[in-house]
C-alpha cells in the first residue's frame, strides 16, 4: 500500500491556530514513521501503523488542500481540540472514510445505458435537437444525461469527443465526423456522487448514519446549503453533472483526473458568496486546468499525449438556461483527489478494489478495512 508523501515542513499560516494544528500533524507523522522504520513491529502492527500514518496525513493535507478557508479553519480547530495523538488519527480516519471515500467510485458501478428509441423524431438542425433534449432541472439519471449532453453540445465537456450514440441517431444535423477530435461513447458523470442523494431516502440504519456524517462534514467545511441543494433527486441537477468520455469518466470517478479553476478560487467564492450553490455561466468563471497525479506520469501520457485532452478546459454552452457544472462541487472533488493521493488513501482504495474478488465487502462500510490487517 502506498503511504503517500511526507507532509511538507516550513509551511506558514497567518492564522496561529492553523499553524499549530499543522505542526501537530507533522510531529505525529514523524513519530509514527519512526515506529514503522524501527524494525521492531510485527507484520500486523506495521500494517496498523501504516494505516495510522495515512490518516495523520489525511488530517494534515486537509489543512493544505482545504476546498475553502472555512474548511481549513475547521480542520485546524478539530486537530487542536484533540487530547492526544490517537484522537488526531481517529479524526483523519473519520474524514478519510466519510469525506474522501465518498468521491471514490468502486467496482460495483454499472454505467447507465439509454433505452433504444423505437421511433426517432427528426430534426432539421442542431439547434432543434438541443432544445428538444433540454431539461433545466432534471430529476432522473436519464434526464440528467440528455440535458447535460444538450448543454455540452453532445460532446465530452473535457475532451470535445462527440457522443457516438447521438451522432448515430441524428447524423443529419451534424457536420462531418472529422470536425470533432474523435467520436466515442460518453457517460453522465456526477461530481458529487449519485449515492449521496440517495442516502436521504434510505431506511437502513448504517446508511442513514453515513449520510448524516457526510452532510455534517460538508456543513462543517462551510457548505451549509449543500444537503438542501443536492438531497434526494436533486443530485441530478445540471450543476452537479458533466458529460465525459468513458475513459475520462473512469479516471474522474477513481480520483485520477480532476479539474482546478485557472483563476483564484477564493476570489470566486467571495464574488459569489450570496449564491454559493448556483453555478455561473460567465466565461471567466468556467475555465479549468485538467490535473492528474504528478507522481504517476502514465496518466498524463494517456490523457494528454495519447488522447490529446487539452490541459486547459473551458466550459461553454449555447443554452443559457442549462447551468454549467458548479465550481464549488468541482473544488470539493479536486480537494479530495489531492488529499487522497498525497496521504496514500488513493493507493489504499486501489488495493481495496483489487481485493474485492477475494474478500467481498461493502466499500463504504466502517468495517471494510479490517480484512487487510489480517
């Protein structure tokens, strides 16, 4: 299992409490690393300490890569309130299991497939097709996929790849295939995972408890309206949806691709703080850098060199009533991806997935991880 990257030293925070909390994480990380390197631990105890190290790093990297300042201040206050090292480890574990892991899709996912149309309506031009598919407030997966496709010009919003099914059905309204970078199957991608919205309607006790933890963390991080914004079927609203080529959807959902704004996110939040959960269609609000783990160059090769995905992506739409993906939701996803890779959690999730065939389990259960210690 990857143990991640050592917390960088010498970081300075103007907020004294934040600096003190970060120093506690660095000191605890050094202590746990020393125990692991001592050569005096049994194999099982070493695995436990490696897990502790990962959770310490989750706490520390959530200070560095907090999705917004309120989240950083909350993490710092929580760390400073810990009475001993074990409580810091438990704090990191809680946020790993109920925040980071939320954004990591595991292998039980089955892409939604559109039902075949028995009789296709005819359209004389692309504008008519877009308007026929536009649903500003979709309530189902199917509606979300169709509306996002219409908003995104029936192309992957990152690569520009034309959706193959749409091209096959409505060939007459499009220009020649060579005018697109490529033609391939695309999928409906939820930024905040679809399962979160379903938690609110489940009656199973552990799922209700998990939902409560998810919403509590997001509320503590300053996302005070997010449960109301995305609860139940509102998880399919267009601010939370993008159209992605199948390969990019896989990388996005497994935390190997994320999008970061090209201009300061703090300035964006300040400018939009009166409406924090409404996406903006203003052009300067919708430019992003496509990011991959810097320590795994193969992903950069696949995405940028082989598939020619641009490193700078600009979201646009000809339908102003169809909201573009939310920068706030993308910032949450990006923060989780960065913390997961730097802490070692991303490698741990990959290991969980590899072990699934041998040890079937619920990836999101609080008891999921124990089998790896045996």
